[in-house]
């Protein structure tokens, strides 16, 4: 699990049930049971306030298991942790039955010694706040039961102080009295709290923690008392979390660093200080040969340590220009910027970045030689902060301040292992030092080794023996290994352990043709179950029991080879493992996996609405990865070409042209090889690629592709086939854009003849050709011919499609513009009003096409001198563009300029009338 706000640990079933019954918020609250034998926890989402929600994960652990708890903390990454429970009545005057005890400090009493406080978080201000007090329920002292309302008895008190956690039950109660006398703030005993909180290392962590206990000593009041404690805990946490997050209205897409990340405190402070003087900073390795020194983890740690400095935060991969474009498109999506053109979209995002304050951008895996737009961004004056995690040390030309990271120290390595494993070292210091040295103090290999040790519950020496044996098996007696080789040994050890679960192993093999990052759960549900019988058996009935998929993924994540993001419903595979997986497969196995995966993606993608489905957007990255890999070339077939063509068309529709082009190119290459140079599918692929080049203005590249497509259609399908007519029309529109009107006209007339003969004189495609011809004649000022063709097109569309169809509105608008050009305003006005009415009804009042109709009508009234009407309509058009396209879109800006010019004209006209 990821992005849990509050993790609650209980040791009794009644306590867990009390948490699960927290249904505050009525119909807005829901509880998801994701329990299984391997993951004994629950989640429930509850409202934080009227507009925000926070998520609770509650875990039942009758015995505190350090290995499982450390994994649970790693997976949930909570903002707060809480130990919920009960306490007996103490012989202290200040505490009575029905009271609530809460604490932000736990002490451990072990072997007759009291250790130092294991966690501390100052929450007194929240504890004493009146809103917290209001949620205390009442205990009826006389009837020894919890009252339903506060009016039945005196309101109970809440007590704030320390609790003591024991490693074993006390033999006699005098020990508590002695401890209470020594520690004046000590108010209660707890058998589990300190053991749990010791894993969090809360002094140096971003996790806040507290303990809530109800006071009860009567079985009849037991359940109601713990219910009160749960309610108190809920509202305590709700209020505190609201205080913690001062940026809830911002967009924060930077993940948490791993909970076991340790060290680098001085570096993180150095980054914070450097940002006071500079807006862009780069994290690079101290030596070019140093790779896994924890640069990305350090960047994430900085982001979450200084979270309150920022309103927005994004993590963007920047190894290639395409990666960067995808990152900017993701920002646009989160900002709900809608664009018709990729160039305008990216420009708007960059303008937003340039103008934004309180913005943190982390660019990961930066390669400036491959990302020219990032270089351009860095050269500008920015208000936002940019943190570069560089793959290379070649940043001199940017003049970005560099902060260099060296390998971990022996002490930092020790801290990492202890934090991950969660147990004392005993006599293993020397073994730990030897193991850290063998791993060259590399952060990721040490984390993966620690995960193996924790999960297998073995000693450092035992793991060291396994490492040396595996190293020899792979690399022989080589005296020195590179960083990648060391990492590959650790990955191999963990993979071999995972492979004992055949379904988990096959699931990893399934991912080897996809991108390693953000693999959607939906893809596993719909495809992997059909690829491998082992996975199918493990996930049998997964639609009804989603916990099965999570269990399978968790069995892998225990060994730090994948990272699960529950909030995004995806998981990421370790990059080194991802590279090695295909090396482990035979050619026949690769072909089977890729063929089946292609078939199933091809089956899934068309079933989704390509314009609206978030899953389509998530799948594109993985389909593009399949297309980009040169290793797959000999395995591609006709179905691969179809998949890439459909995915490319999806990107084309979304104006993501830089992503569409390589997919169309790959599709064309496959069709030419698999089907031949003169196949109809090859022609369709040529046409799609040409359309893309035409839209982006690369006419010299578009024309030969159109000509090839037309030649194939005429040879294979015939000169009078509808597809041939389409090719003619497309080529004609290209010539029209280049003002080659005579060539365009002859092609459109030929296309019209084909469509009238084959499809009929009243077919929508015939109307489209008529409309295109009319537009061509309008450009040449041949108004009579244009009017005739527009009227014919309008008649067909009204008859076949209906009088309230968007295409009908388009022709009405085109005909009105023709009349406007001829200054026949009385003819134009009713057509523009009809087009506006249709678009408002069918497309909505804020659609860009509706806004265009509003402005066309406004321009007519402005021309006629009716500034009041023009102002009203222009203002409505501006509001529609701002709402759907965003304030930074070029159309919005142009509309704003038009609006101000109109207001100026209106003011001058009014002054002239007064004079």
C-alpha cells in the first residue's frame, strides 16, 4: 500500500473492529476489506473535511512481528501512526473510568531498565484543542457503562503524557508506581507501543506518532470504551492531519522516499540552503563511476522534508525528449489543461512553470544532451525550484549549482541495515561491515540485501556467504566487480528466492516487454491471467477478490524488486532486474509472451473510449516501450503493426504528435515487411503518418506519403474505391494548405465523383467532400461556387445526420462566414445563431466549438456596431475558453485581447455619441 495517511496498530480483534466501524461522514465513507492470510490489514477512507479525505489503514497484530511491521511501514508510508487500545484504571486521582489517555512519547521497560523515549512528537496544541475535546463520549459512572449523550453524566477527561511499553507482563504493580514517581508524566502501561514505534525511528522521520487508550475495567463497558477511543483517535488524527498538510489544495505528485532511507541529513539541509540562493540545483555523483549513491532517494527525501515550502510538486523522468514531453503532458492533465495542439500544450505548461511560485520540479535520470527543451527551461528566470538528478556530470553549460553525493559511510550503511531489519545487531558488527564493503556501500543493493535478510530472518554472515557463492557462480574469481555487477548479484539472489513462487516469477517475466515503471493493475487482471497458467491459478477470481493480486505483488515487493503504488493502481519493477529478465528467456518463450501480450492489448484498447479512458493513457507508455525496443524487431507481426497503429492514432487524436510519430513509423515498417509494400493496411498506415506531418506543418514529408498511399489504393482497391477517394481528399487538402488550388480542385472533384457514384449523392462522406470543395472556392473568392457546394452539403447533413448534429453546425458556420466575407450580414446572422444553438445543446456551453460560434456571432455584431451584444458574447466565449483550454492557451489569450479591444471600441463609441 502507498499514501496511507494514518496507520493504526491494534492487538485485539475488538479494537480493530472499532476502527472499521468508524463510518463518520455517512455515504461519503467507505470501507474496503483487503485482508488475506498474507496481508492482515484493512483500509478505510474517511472525510478529512468537506472537500478532502484521508485514508486509514488498520492492522491487527496480536504479536508484534518486526519483519512484517517493517514491510508494512515500507508499503504504507504513513503520515501518522497510532497505537489504539485499552488501559486498566490506575490508582491515580487524575484518571478515572471513562477517561481517555493519549501520549506522544513511549518508554521501553526491559530487563528492569528504562530506556530513553523511542518517539516524540509535540501534539499538545492539538490535544487540548476544543474540537478534540468535543469528541469525547461519556461514561456513566453509576451504571458502569458508556452513555449515549454527554448530558447523562459529567464529561470525561482526556490525559496527555507518556506511556511505558513493557517487554513482558509486570509481576507486581509496584513497578509502575516506582516508574510513575520517577517519570512524572507517565500515565499508562502498554505492551506493544514502544516495540512498534522503535521501527519508525520517529525522531528522524517524517512520520508522526501517538497512542490513544481508553480507561475501562468492566467487561460490560469494554467494547464501548474502545469504540470511544477509536472515535477520539479519528478526530484527533483528522485535526492533526489538517494541521500538518497546509498545501492540500496543491498538486503533489512526488512519492515518499523509502521509509528505510537513512543518512544524507547534511546534504538535505545543504539543498534547502542552496535553494535560498538559486532556483536550480543538480545532484550528481562525486565520481562519474559512482551510480547507486541514492541521488533520487535524496531528492525525494528533500521534497518531503521541506514539503511545507511548496504548493505543487512533480517528479518527471528526463532521460529523453519524449520522456520529458510525457512528463509535461502529465502536468497538463493534473492541471486540467485541455489543448488541441501539442505545441500549445507544452508551451502552456512551460509558461505555467515559469510563472508559478511554490513549485518544486524534480527531473530524474537527466541527460541534457537528449533533452534540449529542459536546457531551454533552465536558461530562463524561474520562480519555481528545479532539482536535477543527473545521470552524468556534464552540466557545466547550464551553470546549475551541483551538489555531489559520495558513497555511503560505514555508519550510514549500518543505519540503513538496522532500520530495514528492525532488530539489534548482537555480535554481528564485523559481518555487517564486511557485507557493506562487499556491496561497495551502494544504497540500492544494500536495501535489497537488507530486505532479503529481514524476510528470510537470517544473519549478516549467512547472507554474506550467499552473496559470495552467487558472485562466484556468475563472475567466477574476478577480483573486482563493477557497480552494475555487484547490483546484479544481489538482484539474482532475491530473484531466485522469488522464483520459488512460480506465479510470482512468471508475473515478472510478463513485465519484461513493458516499461518498467507504472505497470497498471488492470493490465495484470485482463492479460496476465491468460498468459501463464500459473498466474491464472494464483489470480483465479481476482475480479471479485482484488486482494489476491496484491498478495502476489507483495510476495515480490518483500524482496525490494518491485515498488507498489496502491493509489495509482500500479507497480514498478527494479530496472536492473527488468533488463535481465529477457536474457533469462528462450527465444520461443519471448515470442509466445510478446505475441499473446500484443493480442490481448489489441483486444483491450479498442474496447476503451480512446479519448476519455485513463487506462488508455497509462497503456500508451508500455505500448511505446514495446515499439521502441530493437530486441523485439524479429518478433513483431501483423498484429503488432495494428496495435502500434491504433496507439499512434490515440496519441494523434490527443495532439501528442511526438508520441504518435514513432508508433506510426513502427506500424508502417511492420506492415511493409509482413504484408508487403502495396497492401491496403500499408496504405492506411502511410495515410496516418502523412496526416500527422500535415498537421504539424511538415508538408514536404506528408506529400510523398500521400502519393504512395493513393498509388496503392488505386492499384489494390481500384480507382473508384471509397478509400481511394479518401486518399484523394487528403492529398487535396494538403495542396490547399500550400495554396496549390488547381491541383487541389481536380483531386477533390475526382473524390466527389467517386463518393457520389459508390456511396451515393446523400452520403455524409459526400457532404464532407462538398464542404471541402466549398472551402477551397472560398479561399479563391469564388463565392457563388462556394455557396452552392455549402448549401448542398448542408442539405445532406440536415437530411441524413439531422438538424441538430455537430457537422450540421459546422456547415452552417462555414456558410455564414462566406456571407460575412461578402458583407451579407443579414444572411449570416440566422445561420450563426442556429450553429450556436446546436453546439450549446449538443456539445455544451463551454465547448471550444461553442466558444467559436459565440465569437463569430459577436464579431458580426461588432461589425454592425452593436457593441453591447458583442461584449456579452465575447465575454461568454472568453469564459468558455478559460474554463476548457486554460488561461495560458493561445486561443484564450487572443480572445482576451479581442475582448479588451472591443471594450476600447465601445468606450470610444459611447464618448463619440455623447459629444
